[in-house]
C-alpha cells in the first residue's frame, strides 16, 4: 500500500487572472471607508471589477465604453499624494497605494 503523502495546495487563482495587467504586489485602498488589498498597476475600473462591485451584465453589455468617452465610470477619490479630492473616469485613473474612493461610479455597489 503506497504511503499517502499530503500534496501542497495549489494556489487559488486571483479574480480576473489573465484580464488584469501584470502585477507583483498588492496595495491598500479605501473603498467607502473599507480597507481593501488590490493588485498594483491597474486602472480603477478593473479594481472595481476585481472587488466584485460591478454588475457583470452591465459591465459587459455596453454600459461602459472602454474608450474613455461615456463618463459612466466617473468616480470621486482622494489623491494619496496631495490629499486633493478629484473626480475622474475610473478607466483613466491608475490605482495608487492609499487611494481613498469617496464616491463610486453610478451603478457600482460596494460588496
């Protein structure tokens, strides 16, 4: 009878593996006063998708343009470098360590 040797657990895949830009570490952001660890080097719209905050059907059915023209992904955040509150498109804003989301885009819900 062969010895049963425990096998190491295979690493769990990250959400959106193959969709996100390459990254090596996670950064901390605040989403409506809740601390979240998220992959660096991403647009904020992908971070919202990563966190499960976007309605999947609306996300892929044309609600978002992916061309930075529709304004449906506009959100408000506090810039961690300056402390300034800004309103920008999440598809054109890169995640930064310490970024604080003050107001989510329409149709985006905190999970």
